[in-house]
C-alpha cells in the first residue's frame, strides 16, 4: 500500500522490493515480477534480497500506467534523467 515517500539518499538509491512497494502504488510481488521479466535490473544484493534503483522502478511504473491509459501516481522528479 502506498504510504508516501521515505527520505532516501536520492532517486538513485538502491531499494528492496518491499521498500519500493511502501513508497509507490505497487506491490513487492510486482517489482519481483518485473525483474523476472527483465524490465528492471538488480544493482546490488543486501543479504538474500536483490536491490533495484528506486528511479528505475518508478519510471517503469509510470511507463506501464501511461501505456494502459491510467493516471500517473509517481512524483515527476523521479521520472527525469
């Protein structure tokens, strides 16, 4: 469930699927599915969890919403770059 943005070090911050899901209107399972389909790539590993760039997840979420004709719910600052 979307609870608002956490204070990350920046949009390049590496996050777990659970961390991304707590800050975007998506589930952790969806992040893992996108990764398994090759839409986003892990950048590091923390323990046993793969880490993904927060901005990559946000951009792909925005892209899928636009292609489906749904309203964007990702902050514009994450979509630049």
